[in-house]
C-alpha cells in the first residue's frame, strides 16, 4: 500500500476497534476521505485491505460495511483455532528445525522486552510480535496447507480486539504460554506443545468474551 493508503487503513481500523464505526455501519468513501485526510483512491485501497483482513465486508451494489461478529462466530473461530493451532504446535514439536526454534524464542524475548520497558506496553508492537510467533509456529509444523488454513481462519479484528482488552498481566501470561510452547517444541514433545496451545487459545477466548458484548445476539 502507498503511504496515504496506510494512513487511511490505520485510521479506519482504529475507529472500528474503538467502536466509533459500529458493526454493520455503512462506510461511505466521501466521509472517509474527510476523516482520513486523503483522496478517494487511497481510501478504496484501504477498504480493500480491510476487507481482506475481515474488518469490513463489501456487498455488491450496496457498498462497504463494518463486519459484525456474533457469539457463534467468535466461538467457532476460537474453537477451530484451538484444534488447528494445537495440531500445528504438536507437528512443530515433531518437525521444527533449530533455526525455527530460535526464531520462536526470539519473538518471546522481543515481547519480554516490551513488557519490561518503562511505561505502558505498546499493543501494536505486541500484536506484531505475536503474529510473527504464531506464523513461525505454523511454518515449523511443516504443512503449507495448515499454514494457509490458519492464516485465513485467524480473523485479525477478533485477535486485535482481544489484545486491546489485555492488561499488562494478561500479556505477560500470554508470553509465558509462548515460552512454554518453545520449551515443548525444543523438547520435541508434541502432546505438551498441543496442551499448552489449547490453554493459550482458551485464555484468549475467555478474555474476549468477558471484555466484549458480541455484535449480534
């Protein structure tokens, strides 16, 4: 994306996550150009990217609308993540190469540095390192098909909204799960890695359901 498109993407995403653009709200290009301070082309590029990341949905002949997430949607996403990421963690423990394990450990260290830094934890940086950790674990599983399915399944709005609700303690606990997964992978203990990943996803699901009222009954 161009610089202007990235600005529009970030502004629109922030307003969706903050609840200023409510679920099912119609996003009009004219209004977005004024809010974002860019022309229509960057706004259109941003909306395409937001649609690809499941923040918005495009309905032909009607326009672009903020995605809505029902209780069932969210439960399905976390349940499928638990099954598939648990399986990915088990496979990673069986197949991971040393360089992949070291990358996983490095992402844990990066998050630890964020936690230990003075002041509030930078949520965007945490999300970035968290995505890299999970993507590296999928790669270490040795299954390209599994990586593709998980990449499509892990809806960024749900993950991002969960992280926004995290306290510093929650982020610390999340990274302790990461560290234990690395230990299990390094020990080539598949059942251990799978079990910790299940706990990791279940903790995130509980945080989400306690923090947010879902968008639909």
